């Protein structure tokens, strides 16, 4: 078991050197321990899943709560944890650097910083500012622990700006200023995924499950696969279907699909 922060960071960095691995996204300690028990080599937090578990919309969780969440997960897990660190919870590069330093202190093995502003009118930071923010994050990671894997994300494909040329421009620039791993959530076409892999090679690429299999993504050269809030949405979907059946039909048939309590107790014992 890789129980120390140093060892988890070493293992996480090694996972990015060859092959293809799946890094699913738990939303609380229970889901994290369950995924760890299934043998996944690393896990990643999900801003959406965490927010929903806290009764908030995605992107609305305060930094202090995110840091507490990451600390709890990192302390309980024996496998490496990557942090969905949203946009660094700041606009200015210096403030991003300050917050990245705080994130590293939670014990995570990696973290991602995205170029999304959170503003509908201007969804992405201007190119130069986006690059400066990744540069600042790189310096912060190096100052805290260079073993931490820094992932830089370009969000155009999920923020209403699905421009492959611009995405490639941003990801290659992020790679040049020190991002260890590159990520453009929302890519679905194999040709687009392959283009990203080629553009930033030899640095590894993370893909958000696009409907392709692990084998198909590996064949495209993808190194890391995450699922974002999909597992949390799946859990919420079954919960809401079951609760609505009770509220609207006065029936409880959905409970037959639940996991046995004994199995859950054994999992967490």
C-alpha cells in the first residue's frame, strides 16, 4: 500500500510514463474507498460531484471547503489523488500560485488548473493570461513539491467554444511552460483526440470519457482517462428515480436494485 504522500506522488508520476490508466472520480470518502477497493491505481476529485454532495451547484464551492475535501480524501486513500482544482479559485496568476500551494499542502499527488473564467460572456481567459496562469501554477508546484503532477486544462469544448485549433494552441503553450499533463474535456471525435496527443507529445494527455473504450483511447495514445462527475450523476440518478417512485407512486420497487448492506459493511470494515 502506498500510504505516504511522497510515495503516492512518486507512483502517480510513474503512471504517466507509459500505458493508459483509468482515474475515476469519487465525490466523498465512501465512494473514494469503494473505487480504491476495486483496484484503480489513482483517483481524482470531481468539482461537480463534490458540490452536489454539499448541496451546491458545480463551481460554487468555496476554496476553504475544497481544500478540506481534498485533505480528507488524501488522508484516507492509499492510492494517489488528483485534484480537480477548477480555475485555481482566482484570476490573477499570483493568486493562482498562492492557491495551488495550498492545494499541494493537502497531500494530493496532482492537480489540474483550467482556463475557464466561469463567466458566460467570456468563458475562457485570454490566451496570454491563460498561459501566465499555468506558468504561475508550475512555479508554485515547483516551490512546494516538484513531484506533484500539474495538469493544464483548456475548456473550450465544454464552454461553448469548440475550436480545435485554439485548443491545440493553448495546450501546446501550456506544455511549453511546464504542464506535466494536458487535458481538453469534451473532445469526442477520435481524430480530435489523436490531434491533441500528437500536438503535445511526448507529454501525456488526459481524456474525459467520450464514449470510446479504454482500449480505443489507448490506441489513440491517451495516457489517462477520467470520468468527471459521471459516477456522481449515475448515483444521483438512481437515488432520484427511487425517491420519485416513493413520492409519486407510493412504491418501493427501486430498493431491490440497491447494494446489500452487508456488502457495504464488508467494504468499509
